[in-house]
C-alpha cells in the first residue's frame, strides 16, 4: 500500500510539472510551461508565460480547461518570419485543431497576431480573458457551434476585438472592445447567434452582420465609433433591439438587408463624433426592403434621424415600415424618404424640433398616417403629390406657416401657433 501511495505521489508530481502547476506542499515545484506547449489535460497556470516568438499555448485534446489563473500569455510583438501553409502561427492560445468542450478563462493574452483562435469546434467557452496589442484580432471563432464568448475585454487589438465567421448558436455577451481599427465585432456568414450586453467604445466601427441571418443584437452600448455603430447587410431576419448608441459617426445602417427588425433602440448625437465623411445618420435603410423600424428614439444627430433611400446601393428600398419612432435631427429632417423608395409606411411617429422638416417624403405612394410634427424649422410634413394621406397627422408651430404640404395636418394638442393645411 505504501508503495502504491509513493507511485501515485510521484505520478501526480510529474503531471503537475508538465502542466506548469505548483506541486502540493509535499512535492517539489516543477518548471512552468514553455512557449508552444500542447495541453491534453486541464491546466492552471502559476506564472506568466511571456516573450513567445511564435504561439503561446496549443490545445491538444477535447474537454480541456485552461485556467490562466490571472496570469499572462505574451508574445514578443514581432511577426513570425515564415508560417507554413495551413498552419496557425503567432497565436496566443490556439484551438485551431477544433477540439470540443474546451474552456479558456481567467487571464491576459497580448503581443501575438491573434490572441485566441478557435476553429471548427463546439461547446467552446472563452471567459474573462483580456486581450490587448494583438496585431490582427483579439479573439477569432470560426466554423464553430454552441459556444460562448463572455466577460472578456479587448484593447488595441489591431483590426477587431472579436471576429466570428461561419458559426451558429454562439453567444457573445458582456464583452468590452475599445480602440480597434476596424469593426469591433465583425460577423461573416454566421446565423442564429446572440450579441448581448457588449460595450464598444472608441473603435472605428461597432458591430457588422455581413451575410449573416437570424441573429439577435440586443442591449449593447456603443460609443464614439468613427463610422457606423451597427451595420447590417446583406442579411435577413436579424433583430437589432434595445441598443444604446451615443456619439457615433452613424447609428444603425441597413444595406441590401431584408426582413430585419430595428426596434426600441436609443440613438443619440450621431455625427457629433466620427469620421468627416459620415452622414450623421441615426437609422439609414440603403437599398433595403421589408424591414421594420419601430419605437426607436433617434435624437440630436447631424443627419436625418431616419433615412429611407438608395444611397450607395443600386437596389431600391421597398415596403419598409417606419412606426412609432421619435425622430429629431439638429440640422436636417427627422424622417426622410427619398424618391427611389417604394411602398414605405410612415406611421405614428413623433418628429419635433428638427433642423429641417419634421417628415420629408419625396416618394409617391408612401403612406403617411397618424404622425406628429411640431416646432420644426421648416414644414411639419413635406410630401410630394401622390403621397397617400392616411389621416390623423398633426402639426403645430413649425417655421413654415403652411405646417404641412400635400398632407392634411390637424393642430397638435400641445403647443401654440400654426394651423391646418391641406
């Protein structure tokens, strides 16, 4: 029995040494992991692993948990001179072999090309990892399913903080990304994923859904993006709900997007910060069709608060519904429907105190009903002949005494001055 106990003690010490762990009090400490170590068992770091010239740690088996235990895996900050075709190089924590059930948690990764790489895996979990100063991307998850990326942070990670492609049923939640020189969270060819409660601050752009369908973008807070906050398209069936977007170049941009829902978002001050060439749009539908824009509060921006158009897209914007929004632009129209849009319904919106018109419709066969447009610099509602008057529109105290053009507007129940116009 004593011999068996001695054998088990020696075996445990050897395993701990290989894993870079401190030995129990009765065992001597062993050397830590070296750069490029391949893990096939659960591992908890006891010291930093830094100045790696290539990859840091490689996952080599299923169901491995790597606990950084508050420690750092660091690269040398220099590119790898030559990487063989098909190989992954200069990765902080590498699960490119697609091992399933892997958890990576609790520490820092910096100075690589990519901080954490997961490819072709399922049931992966990346938690409480801080990535920074990685040349390309903090975290990449590709061709993977049923995984989570939560409570991580990314700062100054090259182009993007978290990149998702070819994946589904992935939850990206409670992460922060700042100072990325591309999209903070770009998503390509991925469906049925959730992007929830992330905080994105000071990136070139926020979230991108490109060729990605049926995703939920919910409850994120995005500040000081140079360009767009949330960019959707081409894509369909996505829900962009209850996000707060403050002082970005543009707000929500739908380009050649179909059957998406943009609702209950707060969009403040677009165009007050950002690249000079941004339009300061709050919500823009560019060559987009059959989308629902409802119950959003879009205020204080430089461009139109809600804009239905074909600006950069060769497609037309058709059959969109703009309903029950609050639309306010400091210098432009609250809601603007360009002539190349067809079949738009503008219903139940409040467009007050805009720098231009409250609602401006240049597309005949647009239906305008039950909107309120008060205290705007020009007209309350400015519509071209052929716009369908659905009734119930109200306007009051606008700069143009006509109040409305080609739409019958009744006096609003609040405010003074103005009148009705037919």
